[in-house]
């Protein structure tokens, strides 16, 4: 298939696939708890978006977290409008696989979610995560306001020395403003709840991230 050999460089607008004007079909509700994937969300709840490799295992990490109301998987930080999974896997849309997290900030903080993000994968691998290779597996935190950016940057700054002390390289996680979040196809949503024996390539470094434990970034 055309996407099996793909570049590890992000495409330019001239190289990117054209996409489409209408969203790809997806699920309406969360398979685990029945909550609406696209909202409306409860008043006072907030959202966060993370990319940490294959989104099947990544999403499960977050829906299992107390205080998280709903999760959904999708594609972010790319060029192509309303891409399909196959298009994203081609490396010609520029997107990475991501998880949208809807949470109650009174029950779980953004800092705690960022800590979970960092500890749930290896954020030093560039355009890959384990055996999953490609631009769609790159690590990213996509922020919706200045407060989220400050928290994400602080966590990255605090975690990098801890990783270095254990022999890991520099963190390659991109921290960028959140653009469009394109919901992935319905069969991807809460995939591991529907397929408990399904593939999960997620693996952390075993190094604790100090943010969220009372340790300030240096």
C-alpha cells in the first residue's frame, strides 16, 4: 500500500494531500461511559489534547483516570482538512494521532494530566514511538491557552533532567497551539474497550515526572 514507505519529514502545503470539506464519520458517544464525544460537555469542565504514539493505548490511559469525563481520538497539528486514518498513516497530511481529554478540573488538574502524558510514553524518540515509526506517532501537547502552555513548558523543563540522568536524550515533544481536532473514524474510538486484546504499543520510560508531585520546575 502507498503509505507503507513514508518520510519522517513533515509535508509542506504543496506536498500535503487535499483532504475534504466534510468530516469523516465517527461515533456519537463514548463506548465506555456513554458521554457525548463532541459535546456539549458539562459546565466548568475543560479540555486537553495530547499525542503520545498510537492513540488506541493512549486514549485508554486517560479514560481510566479519575476526573476524566470523556475521551476521543483524532488527528491534530497537520495540514490536510478532515483526513482519514489511511491518509494520516501515509505521512502526507502532517497530522499526529492525538487524544482529546474532557475533564473536571476540580477532580484532576491539567498538571496531573501532563504528568500522565509524559510518564506514559517515551518523549525522546522523535518521529516514532517504539516500533511504530512515522510522523503520526510524534509526541505533542497542544495547548488552548497561555495557562496550559506554561504548565506544559514547565513539565517539559522539569522532566528533561530526570530523563537525562537515566540516560535518555532530549525531549522531542512539540508544544504548540491547538488547531483543528479532527475526530477519527468511529472504529478507532475507545478501540481497546471494544477490543481488549487489541494492539497497544504504549510504553513509558519508567522515569517519574516531578510535575504534579509538589516539585517545581527549575
